[in-house]
């Protein structure tokens, strides 16, 4: 239980940050799941149209600090590798 006024403010701030972090984490996970589902369908037009949005979602989460930048880059790289293999 916070005693000082600043500690009470900090508790409120951390609660708001936790909500924001959950939002961005969930959004990035949903983007990954959606991309995986599109890849399973082998719909090249849909893959091409969603890929830039997918990249954007992961990089936004990385920018916010919810996931690490290298982790986002690695996930994007792995998906792009799968896309490249589909085209063969």
C-alpha cells in the first residue's frame, strides 16, 4: 500500500501503462496469428496487402517497448521467408 502522495500517483501511472502494454501486446499477437492464417490459405493478393500492415503493427509494439525491436524484426523476417518460399 503506497504511503506517500508520489507513490500513490505512481500506482495509477503503472496501472495505465499495464493496460496500454496489454493492448499493444495483444495487437501484435493478433497480427501474427492473422498473418499465419493468411499464409495457410496461400492467397498471394491478401498476403501482399496485409504484409505491410503486419510489419507496421509489430514495429509499433517494438517502438512502445512492449516487445523488443530485434524480436519484432526476427518475427517479420521469418514471415517474409515463408512468403518467399510460397512464391517458388
